[in-house]
């Protein structure tokens, strides 16, 4: 679960981490009042969305309006807020549609010569927190680290609930920070780690962290991601979830217990298991295709949930073809996937080419049902060939096929199942 910047800074402030005083505004008038309450300018006006790259993005059709703007006048703060609110912000980290700006965050503008990137996240290989830092902080940090990986300092933090101040001293030493700031920096790393553990976070990031000439620190921007699997024991964090910024599709997926992320491509995907879903996306991308979504259906017995997953992915008008990549094992059966597709087709006729790669439990039964369905389906023996098939299908219009009523066919094989035989 992602938090907005102002929410992340509230958590940090409660932990004693130095952040600026800021005010959230959801209207032009509130933005004007916020600027006056914060005192003399200049001020910074920040669009509140969950994605990063706001300074490099653009708001709506205004190429001159970024997700982070500055103003020397109260009137300018209000005008900028009015231009942002209700518009979509497109950044390098969003889809082409961007994310809707429902609020802006207004703070005093602070300048510093030294700006640092600092983050704690889970090391996927070790399964433990790791601290990442760079003196190349700011909006270009990813590019700078990509150009020169030596700019990134990486220090494992271990699995303990607490870390010593010496860990922060080590990070500061590797960064080459001024001696006047090392003590405060070490304490900051310790505070971030404490918040990371206490709140079951998967990411906490400050970028940039301003280091002033007197050695004092202030977090100019903040990002926090909460581990969704830990929300059951973090009710206060769950209460921070924003449904207004979450797409209807993602809400629908969460309600039905599967994971969905909208992407920018035209090739729909549906898989069972996150690993298989990622492999499917990788295969499509490797062959030059553009995935339209990530959709992971966990092992389920309920056909109704599989049906909802198909309806969800098929609701995207930009999808030109769909690949289903499922390995049946345990309680996940391939015929459950087939039945879910056929039931979805009853509610929303499938008019795009389908590629099915089914293996494992009840795969032959599922294939036989789908072969008789009349749907435009190609069956793939493996993922590589399936990925190529679905990419090719996305570039070609579906071929009309004369078939019997799908409802009639469903009645037939439900009857076969009930009677225990086939005609």
C-alpha cells in the first residue's frame, strides 16, 4: 500500500525525523490560506499522487506545469493549485493516463547545496532490510546511479528490530558527508529503521534529504510503502489507504482477492501465481510485445472469482489479445480457469483472440471444454510460443467464427458433470 507524501511525512514527524511544516489543500482557497499560515514565501506546491517522478511529469495538457512547482506569491500558490487539482499528472512512473491530483501539499521552499538520497527497503536476495544512499539526491538519482553504480552506497541492516548508531556512521562515511552532519545522519538512519520495522514497511525513502551548512538535516520529500500482507496488524496504516486515487479496477481486484496492476500495453495477461505472472510479462516484453496488465489469480476453488478476474482484464478497451498462462497444482485446477472464462463470456462476450497455455491438474479436461466453446483460442505448448502467438494476435483482427450458443454449450457440459458422463 502506497502512502502520499504528506502521510509519509506525518509518520516521520511522529518518529522525530526532521520534516518541514506543510499543509494539505484540496481547493484553491485552502491553498491560499495555507500559504498565509506557513508564513513568508517562497513556497513549493506538490501534487499528491502515489507515483514518483513528479518534477519530471506534466499536468494534463500543460507541458509547462509540473507536479512540483514553486511560487514567490500567495496568489501564485492558489493559481498553481487550481491548475493542478482535478487534473491527471503523467510522470515517468505512471501510465500514459497518469494519476488524478486530488490534493496538493504546500511547504516552504528550502534550498541546500548538498542533497542526499536515503532509503531502506527489503533486499530480495537476503530477505532483510538494506540501506541505500547516494550523494546524488534529487529527481535524477535513478539516472545518475544507472550511469555510475558506484554512486550508490549499500549497507545491509540485518534482521534485528534495532540497529546501532554505528550503522549510520558507516553509511555517512561511505558517502563522504561533512563531519558536522554525521551524528544527525546516523541518528536519522536509526530512526528510519525503527519506523520501517514498527510499521511493517517495505520501503521508506527520503529524496532529497537536505544537509545544510550547519550540519542540520531536513527531509524535503518522502515515500512510504506498507507491506499489504501486514495490514491486518497495522489497522492505523490501513486507515490511511486512499480509495480515491486507486483505480476502480484495482479496487475490484482487491475485493476479489487477486493482484492487478494496469500497464500501458495492448496484450492482456492472466496467470495463477505471482512468479508465473512475472514470467509471462517478461516473455511478452522480451519478444517485443507490450503487456496491458499484471494479473495474478491465487489458487482458488471458486469459479466465480476466476470469472471476475476475466471480466476485469477484458474490461480494458485497449486490449487486443489475451494470454492465459496457468499451471494447475494443489487446489488450483485448470478446469476452474476454463469454467471461469466461459462464465465471463456469458456476461461479456469475448471478442479478442485468446492464447491459452494450461498445464497441470485437469488440463486435458479444461482444453476439451475450451475446444468446444467456439471461442477464438489458440493453445500454446509452452510460454515462449504462447507469448509469440499472443503478440501476433494483437496485431491482427479476430477471425469471426460461427458457433452454437455458448449458453447451450455450458448447459451441455454442466449436464455431463451432473450425470457423470459425456454424450
